[in-house]
C-alpha cells in the first residue's frame, strides 16, 4: 500500500485529529499543501480505496450535509503494514531491537511492551 506525499500529508492531519473531519476542515487545516483544494475529493476516495480512511458520518455544512472521515487504521498500524510488506518475518527481532535502541525506553514502556508481547503471542 503506497500513499503519495499528498495522501501522507492528509493522513497526518487525520492521525493528529481527535475527531472525524469533513473535507473542508481538512483543507483548512492543511495550510502548507502543495495540492489543489478541488483535488481533496479524489484523494479522500483514494485513501478509502487503500483502506487507510473510512467514512464515519455526516455533519451539517451550510444548507446541506458533508461526509466526515476518520482513519481506518492508526499511524502505527499503517507503518506496520509497510514494514511487513518489505521485511521478512525472521528479521522482526532485529527491527524491534533497532527501534528500541533509538527510543527512550522507560521502565513503564518496558512493562507495556512485555504486556503487548504476552497478549499478542498467546
């Protein structure tokens, strides 16, 4: 699953948001966009086809209603899909080691990681 730079920019907005958004809010939130405002409709549809975005309802917009959207997967889940497509399973331990080496691993994070491994591996 490949996202264009514009699609990544749009998904970044959705991943940071704490609520579903209509296309007009996405456009107004994305101040440094390189894409044209009128292309938002086709990009949202493309993101839904790729499975990273989903329709979540409707919101009143003037005299009509506008669709609202939200992520169909988290940013971490999206990155995991990309990695899984590129990295053989036997290299996952090395990936995890590399990630942890580049992170501030607190005792709380260690505890959370152990719980995730126990839950996922059973």
